[in-house]
C-alpha cells in the first residue's frame, strides 16, 4: 500500500512539474484578468494520465479551488471542499498533499485526493493554482483483497483517525465504509504504536490482530485480523502430527541404528586390514574407494591419500636410486618427515654427483692442459733442436763446392733430403701446435689446418667462418675446438674415403656453432663406440669440458655430419 502511494507521488510530481504545465501557472494565478485555455495536446496529456493511472478525475483549479478544467463533471465534492480548505492549502509549503475528503461525499464513499500546488513566477511563495486528482478506491480494495495466508475469516482494512472504515468490510460488504464505526482496541492503539495482539475486533470476536499507521501524510492505519480459532487450528493439527511422527521416528531410529552400526563397523574393519598391511611395509595393490562425506569416509580418504603418498614416495626413491634427480615429488604436507628426508637425500646425492662430475672434468681438463703444454714443449724442442740443426746442415751443404758433376748430384740429393726433412718437421710441428692458432686465433688456425690438409691429401675442403662479434675468443676455447676439428679431419682422411669436405663455423657473443660434413662412406657409430674408438671419445670429452654438445650423425654410403654447439663466456 505504502509503495503504491510513494510511487504515485513521485510520478505525479514529475509529470505535472514539466514546462508545458508550469507555463500555465501565471495565467491560472491571474484568472480574474485572463481566461485560461488548455490546448488539445494538454487535454490529451491529462486524459492519458487519467487512463494510465486509472484516476477517477483530474481537475485543474485556480488558487480558490474553482475548477478550470476537469476530465469529467464529477466536481461537486470540490465545492464543499473549497469553502473549508482553499485558504489553508495556500499556506502549505509542500509539492504534494494527500487529503481525505470522504466527509464531503454526500453518498458516503471514501474520497482520497492528491493535490499538487502550482507556484507562479509572480508569487513563488504562494500557489497560483492546484491540480486536484481524485483517486479510485477500487485500487486500494484490490490490494486489500490479496488475502494470502488469511484463511476464510481473515481481512485487512483501512481505518481513519475518526474510527471509521475507509475500505469495504469483508463481513459487511453491503455497508458503506463510512457507516461502519470501528472502536476496537486495535484502533485505539494503532495511532500511538504498531503492535500484534489477541483482542476483540469490531464484531466483538476474538482475533489475532496486527496493526500499524501508514507512513505518509494521512491519518490512516491498516489492520489485519483473523479469527483466533482459525489461526490456532493449524497449530493444533501440527501438535497431533508431531506426536504421531515422534512415535514413528522412534521406531525408525531403532531400525536404522541396527543397520548403521553394521555400516560403521564394516569400513573400520576394512581400514584396519589396510593399516596392518602398511605397518608391515606392504602397499595394497587394490584401489581404496570412499563413499559419502561422513567421518568414516574422511578416514578412508585419508588412508587412501596415505597409501598413494607411500606409493609416490617409493617411486621417487626408485627414481633417485636410478639416478633420475629431475623426478618431481610432492610431500604429503609441510611436516612430511619421510618425504622431506627423501628430498634432502636426493639433493645431497645430486650435489655429490655434480661434484664428482666437476672433479672428473677438472681432471680431464688438467690432463688435456698437460697434453697441450707437452705439445708446446715438444714443438719448441723441434724448433730449437732438430729444426736448427737441419738448418745448419742445409747452410753447410750450400757452402760446400762439388768438384765434379757426380759430386754435385750427390750434394743436390742430400739438400733435397734435408729440405723434405725440414718440411716434415714443420708439418709435424703445425699438427702438434700451430703457431698461427696461438698468434691469430681460431679462424686463422682452422684455415691453416684446412690448407695443410689439402696440401698433403686429395680432399677438397670448403671453409666458411662467420664472426658476429668483435670480442676475441679465449685460447682455452680455441684449442679444444681446433682439436675437435683436427680429429674429425683425421678420421675423414683415414676412414671416410671422401672427396669433398665442408667446414662451417659461426661465432657469436655467447655462442659458437660448428658443422663438419663429408661425402664419404659413413660408419656405424654404435660399432665404433663398442670397439672403443679413441677419436670419438676424445672429441666428446673436449666438448663436455666446454659445457657443449657434440652430435655425430653418420649414414653408411652417404657420409657423416659432425655438429658442435658450445656456450661462450667471454668474462
């Protein structure tokens, strides 16, 4: 009911507050001097509002509440209303007024008016006219007739402060509301406070009554009542139902208790067998299933998680024992002692293995470093010892004079032999430790190696070196890479029966890639490794020392491809 009044008030203030209505206000205020006319559009507007909201009448009146325009001729009540209320309405400083004009209806029907003052620009403090809207009481009656939960004797009705009804009585439908005088205890209290009580209604019948004053500017209250006997009838029926249900429940509980005791004991015995197996170190091989969400099911689920966790722990231990230190493992909780111990053991074993690998690499690196140092010493001795002696022999032979032709030929043969010996010493010296590698770096060393191989073999070698950085390559990297290429070329010369070789190198700031390809007969890699091929082993060891990867792919009859990828740290 209150929602309807509030919604109607907001809508009407909005509709009649528009400019096309307000612009008539000054003319209405000055009605004695000007004749006010409503155009067809405004009349249609009023008709539409009346139809939309189902109002009984809409009247535009001047400041003395004289009718200027009305939707219908039912304005007699306004004449009675004018004589008593026109002056008092002028003094009201409100945008919307509710007024109970029931006493001015000559028949005795309830009359509710909505009055909207129209303020003129000439006198903004006092209204220059009024819009008077007569409400259809049938709408209130429809709201009150919604008797959900009120039974056959319940009703809701409106009563004013004059203790007369403003809605049709359910029990006296032929009587006019204003002719029904309500002097019950509910009406005596409702305009003081709201309440809910058992009392006598206006028929002098015992009822359950709930009442409160409506929350808007009318001295009206709404009272809802139902006969006491009808109200307590469901309670008495419910009492009887409860007694019958209680008896049935006791019987059902006794039966259910018997089955529940069996349903509880069987899962507990089942869990006991599983836990006994776990206590002996035996992991159940069957799947543990839990049903429901009760405590037994939760214990079963916890046991299942324990078994699954034990399985994962066992599998993780097997993986760790097999050397798979990258296997993932999730502990049962932050306080899983066994799981945390296994993770700690895995980390320690992994650390020990890494330390062992590092020591092996350090030993291999030291061994290779010793080899390189020995080669440097050997090259120096060749150069300083045998090389110089051969040079002296050549110089002495050049200084000797042969007396006849035969001696001259012998001298020349010896000189050729000495020159060949010097060349062989130089070749051996280059293979052992090329000076160009030491002096000019990897690119020059590999180029010299390719030239030297082409000179002493029938191989056609195409060498490409792409350098995408200006930073020099460390000698500790250049030497192992050179040895890997040198070993690969030696293998091609000895075993591949190739005619063409392609060597491609790409050097970047942090990365070096090398590819050595031939068109030889290829080989079975597994067979070579099985026979303990020292060359491949040496190449792999040198690649590992550089934290690189060496890939050799060989197809018999199609040749061999050797690829080397190593990271470079130039710090």
